[in-house]
């Protein structure tokens, strides 16, 4: 597709979908967690369990998406996932019982995975005749979408909680749900513009999984390690007696850095078709995750937020870029779904495992350091990934 204003508007709609399914559905919880934990009397393990429930839903959603892509094109799956994720976010604020919270976190993961994986394939289909714009569109989809959700929640939630107390956590979810509903129309319109012609989705070509084990291992390491920071950084700052304005500022800085990340990484995506982009991204996430513990104080948190934010949402962009450069277009959706499954399975272990480490050691800082080590192992795996044989991409 050519570089028309309409294509950029389609990309904006896809990006708002990521804001709902990732920026809000997966990461706003980390900001609301300290208030929910204090108000509802949860341990770190219970708090981590809810993000594990979200990750389990993500596994189911990724597997379901892979199966559905054999019968349906990506566009309707993306639209369905965005709309239903918005419903789950609104519903999360309606019942404080642990079973209800677990159900809605699971549902948000299931529906969000359906939209996230298919939306990446749709973004990769824009500007296919212009490699640099194509790489930028993929990076914007993942970076700006998630970053916008984090910015919007970071500018509002901590200050609301500081003014109205921990009991206001439920209203935080309700407001996030209402904002998500407002984003849906443009996202649904964008999906309609990218529906294939009548006749259904083409049958995808086989995905050479054995030749992608390095990248799959690296992406699994990403899923296991990155989620610890976004689940527990606010809880870490709260344990260090950080004021509400500082928590809000650091969280918002993470979001703004995520929004800027596409412009940092687009050149790397355009240049490399192997595992180098993901390896570099994972090293940066590892550094950002460890800095709050290794460099205590506000300056360390600021640097951590910038380094982490400039990299974290580019990991999905890296694997999408790899699929675009190494596989036929009909296989992009299936390949991204396979990567999402590997990522999601690993992600189920991260939050509850980190919570158990935090409970055992008495500090969630130990979990941040453990996550950093796992991310570095993932970087080594990703670095081993080579460009696929030419015939695979034809």
C-alpha cells in the first residue's frame, strides 16, 4: 500500500487498538496494584497471580488466534479483540472478589492476544513497497500504542488515588474502560479497511519453526522478564516511600519513552533481518529493570524509565519485522501468533514467580534483578538467530 494519508489514519486506528489491549489491559494493573493490594490485603504472590491469570488468558488467546487464522483473515479478529477487551476493562472495576478479578484479568488477556497478534500482521501490510516506512509503521503500532496507554494512566491514576485514597482503585478501571470504548470506533474502522476481498483468507504457508528457535527462545525470555518491571515497579517505589507525584512521573516517563521508541529503533529494524534487533532490545530492557535496585534514588529511576521505555515495546516489533523480512505475507499472522504463544507461556510464570521471590526475600527488588538476568539470557538466544534461507521468504 502506498504512503497515503489514509494509510496513516488506518495505522492510527490499529495503534489505538494496542493502547486498549496492551497499554491499558496489561499494564495499567501495575499502576493500580499498590492501591488494590493495600485495600484488599493481598500478598505479593496474590498480586502477581492476577497478572499470571492475564498471561494465561494470553496463552489461550494466542492459541485460539492461530487456529482461527486458518479460517478467518486477521482484520475481524483484531476488531473483535479490541471491542471485547474494552468490556473486560470496564467490568474489572465492578467486583473486588479475587475470583472476579482473576476472571476479568484472564478474559482481558484472551481477547487482547487475539487483537495484538493480528494487528501486528495488519500493520506489517502497510507500506510494503517502502521498507523504511514499513519498519516505522510496525514500530509505531507496537510502541506508540502501548506507550499512549501508559502515559494516559500515569497522568491520572496515581494522582486520583492520592486524592481519593486506595478505595478509588475500582473507579480507575471503570474510567479506563470508558476511554477504551471511546477508542474503539477508529480501531474498528481501520480493521474494516484491511479486510481481504471476498473469498476468505488465503491458506497460510507453513511456518519453519525449527529455523526460528533462537528468536523463539529470545522472545520467551522477553515474556518471562519484562513483565516483572511493569507489574511491580510502582510497588517497589511505594515500598521505598516514594510520593504519588514521583510514581506518576516515572510511570508517565516510561510511557513517553515507549511512544518515542519507534523513532529510535526503525533504522535497526530496516537494516537487520536476523535476531540482532531483539538481542539489543533485551539487553536494554535488562539494564532498565535492574537500575532501580542498583542505582537507588530518583535519578536512577528516571534513567531506568527512559532505558526501559525506549526498548520494551520494540520486542514485539522485532519479531514482527523478522516475519516480514523472512516469510511470505500469507504466513505473517500465523508466525506472529506462534511467537505470541511462546511469549505468553513464559509470561505466565513471571508475575507470580516474582511475587514469590518478593515474599521470600521481603523485597520486590530481588525480583527485578532476577528478571534482568533472565532477559540477558534471552538476548543470547536471540543473537543466535540467523536470516532464514531465501526460499523460505518467497
